[in-house]
């Protein structure tokens, strides 16, 4: 474990353990006066217009996460260990080009505020999915999503969270109050995904912004990876992420990366959608004249990509085939690395030309982004940090998004915005 990882683990554990019974401390966060850090004494809650107005001045974000554990038999110690590891992996992903610059600072440092034990006492009662009786199930579940998100905002769950209103210690703060007061900024929960459905990977309701980064009054959309139409809107964004207690945190890095794609698909921030689609290869119809905009379309038998040489991609879509010469991948997406042959391909041996490490730097000899042969060796250093699902690849993928002090340029030749503050718009 590196010094950074050790210090970060200690900090997360201290926050989790040290604050767990200190309701008044939790409800009265002492945020700094330094306005280059968010949350701060002036702005502390998600979707605060201050964030957009001061976007380019922010140099550090320290969101606080409330974690719930619904998984009977899954210990609080394991929940804490996994939550801390997820903090580390997500934080590492915000170090712009951190894979080659060991001094690159992390822009966002997630901190676990409290882990709420919602398990049943032993002996555990039989439930459809192994989760506790406190798990907010869909009544008469038949298929699909089995989690009722609206219950997280109830008085009952406010008591579970156990964070008292400092102005009225006789009552507990509801979820939307915790968000509105800047006490928490995200909610994660551990549960099992078995034969009786599962929650969405990551939901988020988010305000809509115009081209000038101003909120459009009264407008909001689902901007995660899926969304419950009955989840209430209280005026501020909130990511709610399901962590499968029977998998590793690399899978949740994947879920939260799909949520980044979902934010782009929602078009709540036009600037982000425009440039993310370019970065993530979601403009293949315009770039290469394909009948689909991304390789996500290549589901099923007889569909995939071959790379006969680093400059050529042959796409097979059932009985149709498309050959692209002078092919250059930009950044790839959650399921496809730059040399991915199919969904979830982490073992492709083929080098493929890519500009992922030079996105919008315009540093090539022709004034375009420099394209280089890319292989899976690029992300192997993160296999221990986020070992399962697409985790290792996605830590690296996220590090190549324009972050703090990036040198990228937009279409007007202006410095590109750091993308990470968009998460808390």
C-alpha cells in the first residue's frame, strides 16, 4: 500500500468511525473558508449555482458519502473496507494523467461520512434476495428493479440515518435535507443482486443547464444509469449508487462510469455532452459514417471488431461488415477499450492507434491530437486498485478526461473546462 493509500484509508476510517455517533458534528460540517475548495463556508450543497459560477477556480472537491448496508451476513468491517477502497479508486481516477505523473493531484477526494447498519439481527429472516427486512422492496415484485428509491427520503429512513437536526434534536433529518444542507453529497448502499431483482446501478436526478451553465428554471432530468420515475425531486442533484456486496469495487467504478455516460446522454449540461461524446467514441456515425453512434450497438453473436493492423478496424454487425482505414480511436467507452474487440474485452493483444492520452492537446505533427499505438499494458498498474469488472481500465480512462490543470483546448481555442465539477452541478 502506498503512502497516499494508507493516509486516505486512515482518513476514511476516521470519518466513518469517529463521526458515527457524533450526530451534532455530522449535521454541522465545518467547511473551509478557502474558496478554491468545495464544499466551503460559502457553498456546500450539490447544484449550488456557486459551483458553476466558480467552476474554473475550484481546485479541490471533498464530497461526503453516506453509506448504507442492507446485506445480511455482510459485515460492517467488509462494508467499510470496500467503501474505503472505492473512495481510493474513484479519487485516483481524478488525477489528470496520473498514470504517468505521480505528482498529479487528485481533484475529487471522496470521504465516507457514516456507514449505517441496516442488517437484521441474527438469525437472519428469510428474504427473497438475502437483503434485510429494511431493504425497500417493490411490493409484489415480478421482474426487473426491486428497489423503491422514494422510501430513502422517508421519515423512517431518516431515523435509520440517525443524523439529528441540530436546530431541533427531537427530529432526524431526511435524505433531501441532508443534501440541501450540504451534510452529504452522495449515497451508496450495499445489497445483494440475486434472483429477485436488483436496484439500478446508479441513479441521479440533475438540474438542466443552458449553454452558459445557468440552471434552466424548473427543469431536471434523470442523469444516471437508469432512474426510478417515482424518485422525488427536491431541487438538488444526488447520485445514489448500488454496490453489489458479492462483487468487488471495480464493478462499482464501472457503474459510476456508466453514470458519467448517463450524464452525457441526458444532455443536462450541453458542453459536457458535446465533448464527452467525442472523447468516448459516441459519434462514430458522424466520424466514420457507421449506422450507429457507438460500439455499444455491437451486442450479440456475430458482432464485434477486428484489427488487422493498428490503423484498421473491421466492424462486423451480423451479416454486415464495415472496414475503416486510417482508424484512430479517441478515448473508448466503459465497455470498450481503444482496442476492444467486443464488450468487456480486457485481453485484446492488438495495438490500435488512439489519441486517448492526447485528447484535445493538438500536439501531433499535423496539429491534431497525437495518435499512438495503444495496448492494454496502459492500465495494468490499476489491477490491484480496482481488480474486477472493467475497473482497472476505467481508473485509467477517467484519468484521461480533462481534469485539473489540463492543457486541452475547446473548439474556440479556449482552455477546456475541468470535467469533474460537473458531477456536482
